[in-house]
C-alpha cells in the first residue's frame, strides 16, 4: 500500500454484485483487480463514445466518496492509516437507505440514494472527522482550485478545516457515472442509463464497507487497495 500520491476513503459496491457489474462495466474497469470490463448489456454506444462520456470517472473508479483524496501527512504512514481504518470500521454500523435512483447534478449523471440518508451521512461525517489527522496540508494552488467555483462561508470554513468544502452538512453522497455532458449528450445518455438500471436499483442501498483507494499519480487510474467491513454493534 506504499508509494501512492494520494489516498481516499470511498464506498465501492460489493465485488460481483449487480451494482458493481453495472457501474464498473459502464466505466470499463474494475478498480479492485484492474481488469477491463464490458459495458452493461444493450448499450449501443461505441467504446470511443463511452470514453468521451466517462473519462474523468473512469480514472477514479466507480465509487461514492466518503473522504476525498488527500496526500498523507508526513507524520503518518499508510500502515497507521490501515490500522485506523480497521479500528474505525469495527466501531461503525452499516448504513442503509432507500434504493438508488439516477440523478442529474448540474451537467453530469450519477446515482443517489433515496429515503433516510442519516446513516450514510453519519458514516461519512465520522470518517472525515476521525481520519482527518492523516491528511497532509494542501497547497495554495489546490485551495484556489476548490474556491474557483465559488464557496459559501460555511464551505470555506470546511475547506480550511478539512481540506474540502463539501463535507458534514454540505455532503451529498453520489456515485458518478459521467463527465459533464452537453444537452445533446444528456438527451441520449440519460434514457439509456435509466433503461439499464432497473436490475441494480430495486433494493435498499447499503454501505457495509469502507474502501481504501489510492492514486498512483501521473493521471493513472485509482486502485482499490483494501476493504474494511463495518461491524459496529455486531
């Protein structure tokens, strides 16, 4: 687990599940094994078209962010992070919400959970608070990039405290499916994804693991290094 540029704590679907096959197939890659995956059945787009719709989420892998990518503090090791994740996952209960639905955020498409989101928000907030000590400081350039879209006072405070503006009550859990799409692309892609999602979004959504992802740098794909089962109260 050593030698990576950044680390992140994500949700990733259970290996082999219908949601994993759908999301990883759409993005073309299993971040846990590195294996290429075929798109879901009945997708009529060419590989070149799908690549154009999904280039950025391809790199990060199919996931839902809990703690965004961070450089490791010089005072900590990835072994320390691993031990902290083992301990934290043993304290947290699984989070359950209503089924996922396809949702548009701005000009990109994603899955979002429905119903009671308090369990997911609890897990994400705890992860950010408890693991923030492993995060190294950000450069002024990185901070400026976060501020470029405009932040509220609360978001600015979170950026300074946690290195990311969209945490705690500004957090919105989602699983990204596309890059920013043009109106014409949205009209084509959204119906296809909606048609294919019925098999993967008909049951309650559950977060039962924390997943440690890592960024090799040089714009290479993120890798899923390890899964940690949430077993609090069991």
